[in-house]
C-alpha cells in the first residue's frame, strides 16, 4: 500500500546512472599521476575509499557525492558515497540524484542489496543498468525524504562512533598485551607492592598441555539431529566459534574419546591454513568434540588458563608459530612444534593479575560489540519502517 502523499516509482525517475569503463593496465599507475582510479570494492574495504591507483586516461568519472555501486564480481551490490571525483572502472556504476534527495537515495540503495544479490546470482556475479534503474522506490515529498535521511544519518553516526571506540579499545588492549606479557609493565600484588624478579624461561609444554583433535572416519558422520557436533577449521568465524552448521558424528563414534570432549571455556585454535583462527567453547556449543587439525590448550597446575591463552595470542608467540610453519604451500603447525615453543612466564599470582586486566579489556570490547550489533539491528528495522512509510516523520 502506498502511503498518503507518496508515489510508487523506480530509481530511473530521479537519478542519472553512469557506467564505469575499463582502463588498460598500461595506462594505470601507482605513483599519483592523473586522476584517482577506483576499480571495485577492494578500494573501499572498510567503508572508506583508499586510493592506490591513478590514470591519465580516464574514460568515465564520478563526482563528489555520487553513490558508487559495485555491479560486477564479488561484492556486487556494495554501495559507498564518493568523497571526491574519481575515474571508475566497469565494475562500478555512479548514481547521481537528479530529483531524489541523495541521502534518501543512498539508504534505498542499501535497503535493496538483497534484490541486487538475487539479480547477480550466477557463475559471474553481476547486475545490469536495468537492474538498478528499475529498482522500485517509495517516494515521499522532498522535505520528508530529507527528514528520513537525517534520522538514519544520526544512527549511522552512532554506529561509526561505536566502531571507532571498538577499534581504539582493541589497539589499547594490544598495547597492554605487549607490555604485560613481556614483563615491561609490572602490576601490583595483593599488598599493593609491584611484582619484581625475573620471569622463568621454558617451553610452552612446561605450563600447558597441547593436544589436537581426533580424525573421525567418513562413516562416522551423520545428518541426524541426534548427531554430536565436531569443531573443524570451517567452524571458526570472525574471532570465535560458530557451530550452527557444524558437521555431526553418530554418538557411538565418540565412545572412548573423552580426551577429545570439549568443556565450557576451552580455548581452541586452528592448526592448518589460517593459523590465526581461535575461539572459546561456550556452554551453548556442548556437547561437542575436537576434530583433527584443531588444537586445544589447557593450563597445567602451575599456570593460569587465561594467562596461557593470552600468552598464546601474543605477537611474540604468534610470530614464532608462523616462523615454524613457514615454507609449505599451506601453513601447518604440529602439537610438537607448539610444545617446544619458548615462553617466558611469571609466578602464579602475577599470571592471575595479568589475566584479570586483559579479561577486563576483553569484556569492555565485548560490551561495545554488543552495543554495535544492537544499533545495526535497530537501524535496519527503522529503515524498513521509514522507507516504506509504515512510520511517518514530522516535517
């Protein structure tokens, strides 16, 4: 139903569409000669345009304020506002508002991404000029367009602010890890006295047990709801574990494999391919088992589990792991290599203090991430209401 005072139209009613054109590689440079040249979403990886290429042979250009949409290849449908004039390749189109409010047009483009993803289905993703021009749009009066865009921009600012806070907190935690896990910064003990004395030098196996998972056989796997999930490399997602689509094995295949059964809080990590994959097992994941090429670290009695976890994630240990794994087509690390990794560690009480400080930093980051996720969900719901006229604004 079209709201009172609104019209149902398509993008072609209020935009000019400029298709980008390819510039031959011999006319492209990286030293700054000519106009900045954008070739696709790789040039705006984190929501900001990063110029790395230039050309003196530009064929199609966008202006500052134009909306750039990816129309070919991976990232099809991704949209960003041009912050300057650029030469654009055939992977991009520029949308220039002629009668729509530019910001209102932008939010409608973002809301249409699923439509574009559907149109781009195929071996080589891509959308045509007609796909963009024929995108349906509910068009309110111009002053209402501006008000809707202003409201959604306010949410975008809140999201951007929270993202910056998260980035800053992560950088602060990284610096804190560098200081605390190398002994450059010493904390206070229970009596308010700063820890002192040399840290012990040893192997990672001196303070932790390291094991890898079990190689389940092909006939162990099942699609039954009664199957038990196993954590594999593919279950690591964005700095954590997501077993929602994990493979499952028949319960009988886990008999006698209690050493591979995971518990809440277990720290697990990748041992093949991307060695920076890691995560903590949550109660909601249980029961589950450890599969081959995924490792687990459990602190011994002389060490604190969280301290050992942070030590493993420190720049020094991660670099040592990469050095040991280097040279192969696919990076792999063995349990033996990990056990023999050289580490430095303080007394048990200082380990507890270090772990507590870093855990607090993680909790702050987690709270900000939850806030960010909530803001994004709320904005998404608000967009759906405002852009369809289900919720009207006061002008």
